[in-house]
């Protein structure tokens, strides 16, 4: 990248939090090489969130299509080789998919983070820097290109119609909004409905509006119903009512978003909203809200000692502690204390 490159291809399929973490890398590349063609191989759900990102041509791959879908993707890509492929996913399916993307330079993860034969599909690696946030690890993919991610910017492509929809969901009466996005796709990261309700009732008693948001899964509907059943004052229930284009606009209207380690946590952070993250199964310093973790509950070390018999500092960076009932370590008092930290600063 000492001279302008013909084009770049990024490969990152999922999950929503991780594709959100890739956007600052795109901004870094665009700032350093204005006008450079960037292609991004992404999954269909990620595309729903990020479609319209300026300067990026998306190519959606559906994992259900298998090898046939990989061949179809190859036919869709430009005929000429990319100057570089940034292979930002180590799962076996993604590694095989990367073989269908023609590129002179194939940049992947360092050896400590490689798995599923990742090293066979790349010819360059990013630096090995344990102890950094996932977003910073993704950002380091620009370093073999002679660049450095020194600023983090998202500026997600959220259409005006999405902001208008979010604005119409409740009247702005001056009350701050606690928005609860209660579910991660990793069920063992999820907190308990009665504990969400206890924090929500506390916020409501302090004059806050409480809003529930989430997707259309049966788990999210069941969880929202259980929270509502224990609310003193009903929350505004928007679970299953937004699209992935409307979700960032909705999260942007909140003063504080309470969530486990999940896609909505990271989207809220990208939109500039403060996050009350609930962490026991995962390390907030690695995968918590990137910009501000002051209002997170961190019971990761307690989980490491209880379930793995050692302090978090002795674990390999990135270790997940997704045991049954690990989230019991986070108490209602923890959630209320984090809420009050934010309320005091606000």
C-alpha cells in the first residue's frame, strides 16, 4: 500500500457485534486511501445492518448454500485479483470461503488466534498482541498495508427514515430512557428476567422511561414478557417491532442501554449511547463496549475463579466462561449500582 492499491476485499461474516467492529477499519482504510474500491464478503444479517455504507461493495454469502454458494460468490466478484484480502474470520467455513476470493496478499490472524487450518489460507499475518480489545485486533489488519488505526469512527449508514421511525415510538418528555436489550444469541450470557425487572423498576422509580427492545426469536419474546410481568409500571415494549436498519436509530434515543455481551451492545456503543454491560461469561476488557466501560458490571474474574479455578489474569486472552448459571454471579445490586454510576455522572 505504499502506492494506491487496485482494490481490497474484507471477509467477515458474523456476528453483528463483530461486523460493527470492522466499520472503524473501513473508515481508516478510506481515510488513508480515498476512493479505493473496498469489497466486503458478509453474511445476510450483517448486510441488513450495514447496507449503504459509503464506498463499500457488499457481497452476501449464506452459509446454508455451502460450496455452491461459494462458487456463486466467486462469479460475482471482480475478475481481476484483489491487491489484498483481509481474512478476519478463523472458522473453517470462512477459511474455505476465502479460497474462492482471488488476492495477491492474503492477510490473516497471528498464530495464537489461528484455528481450523487458518494458516493454510493466508500468506501474511497481523501482529500478535494479546490483551487488546476485539476492535483493536480487527483494526490491526491495516498494519501489513503500512497503515495504523489511530482513530476509531463508525458513522453507521442509518437512513433518515429509520431515525424518523425511532422518533415516533415515544414522545420526548424530558425523561431519560433506560433501554433493555436482554438477550444475546449465546444464551449462557443472558441475565434473568426478574433481575432485569428489578433494575428497571428502580429506574422507573427514579423517573426514567423504560423501553424493551430485541429481535423476533421466541427466546426474546418470552424474556420480554417475563420482564413485563414483574414491572411495577409497564415498559414500552418494542421487542420484534424494529428492523436492523431501525435498531441503531432506536438505540441512539436511549440515555443508557442495558445488555449482556451482544450485538445491540456494540451497535449502541457505535451510535454514541452509554452501555450498562453485564459481563460474567466474557471479559469486558476484550469484548465489552469499546468506547466506555465505566457502567459495566464485571464478574468475569469471579467466574474464572468459580468455574475454572484460577483468576482471570491466568486465563488465555479471550477465554469464554459460558457455564450454566454463570450469570447468577451478577446480582440485582450490581445492576443498580452500575445504573446509579451513570445517573450520578449524567
